[in-house]
């Protein structure tokens, strides 16, 4: 089986780092480039984290490019209270690695990879999709070179950080609407599904028996997930607001693996069930900003070719856990 050529666009915080472990461990992927964007934390931090994680995993040959430091039309809303000010609360690198950082903006590196590939390329989007929107608007000729975009985000009836909206859409809703209008196949791994791809604290403790750099990093990150320490972390005015008590309690009872599940959508599609719907994004609502209106009831009676979102309805959680554990074991000493 030939490997799937992919570009990974990320805002490396805790679950992005775990997603990179799954991607780099997979025998099914050929990672052609990784690009970074401001999201979970600042662009400076997401880029540093991405470079360091790739080096840790032995993938410092993969080119990395920095992208947008803020959304298309808005100030950046970060999620440092979840991921830590650095983005990787619970784990620190001894030094920073920059050898594979290229002197191109993310969208130019993406275009270079897409246009030079003999086969279509899949883009795995684990962050607000500002970089992808700029790519599609600046270089529309690349649309035919993209096999699909696998996106972590959207929801049908649940949200985070709000009741309805998911972070990666809410940060830059205009950018996600660009994707939906592009004609490129967009496969969403929605919050409805990713919140069922969780690891319990007891399951996380079983990973301590695995040796190697990936497991060591992941074990530290589980310990830092959503564990705010206001004595050592100083948040700026653009940080995401305090999570409510219900969300915080949920995060302590299980670790929701949003980004790793989205990588699994590409590496192990047999774990998912799908349907295709028409989707729009709320870009102006005061209470519903970033909400994805997904027409499951076929209210608009859209034809198949007018439906613009492949929506992952379910994931085989046990199968996902096997993939995740095997990914850690791949990097055992």
C-alpha cells in the first residue's frame, strides 16, 4: 500500500503534540510538510512546540513553515488555560530546534508541496484554518491538487469553549467558511465524535509502562492538561476565559483526544462512520459565533454536489485507543 502524502497544519498545544505522535508513527502517511498558525497559543509558541516535537520524534527532516499569527478579520483568542502559556503544560524541552524551519510563509510552502506532488495531497487541519483560507484565496489553482481536508472541528449540538461553537471554528469562522465554499472535500471530525475518543486517567496511567521519548512526553502532557496554576502562569488579555466548573471536572475525569482522533481519520478511516451534509458557519452572532449549522434533516433539500461537509458520525473508541497506544510503542527505546 502506498503512503498517503499529507500536509499537517497545526497550532501545537497538548493534543496537537499527541496528534503528531500518531501521524509520525503511522506507516500510512508520508508527511511532506508541517505548518503552524496562532491558535491554542501564540504563533511563536505553536511553531517552537511543533519544531521540538518533530525533532523529539526523529522527524526534523520535515520542513516547517510559520503561517498567520491571527485570524483573517479578528484578534486571536487563545486557549492557554487549557494548554498552558507555553502550549505544552506538563512537559519542557531541554533546548529548541529550528533546523527545519523554512523561510517561507505557510501558504507558500503548502503551494510548493501541492504543485510538485505527482499525486493529490491530504491536508490534516488541527487548528483554526486561517492558513488554508489564505492558501485557497491566494492560489486557487491548488484546489485540484488537494485530495481532501481532514479538519478537527464543527459540531451538531455541542460546543467547546461555548455551548454551541468549537474552538477551531470560533477562532476564525470566516476562514472555515472559505473552506466550505471552496469545492474541496472537507472531512470534519466534530466535537460530537472526538469527545467520545477519550482516555481515562486509569488508561493514561497504563502508558507509563511504555518507554521512549513519545510516551515520556505524552505522560507529562496528560498531567498538565487543563491543570491551571495561576501562581506560575500569567495570562494576557486575549487568553480564553475561565472554563466553567462542569468543563473542568469533565477534563479531569477523561482526556478528550480531539486532534489525535482527526489524524486517525486519515490513517485509520475504518474506525469511523460518515455522512455528507450541507453546512454553513455563523460569523456574526453574538452568542452563536462559530456555530456550524449542519443540515442533518435536509431542510434545505440540497443535492449531493451541493453538500459541502463529510461529517464523522462515530468513532470506534477501542480501536482508536489501540492505534494511540501502538503509536507510543512505535517510539519505544
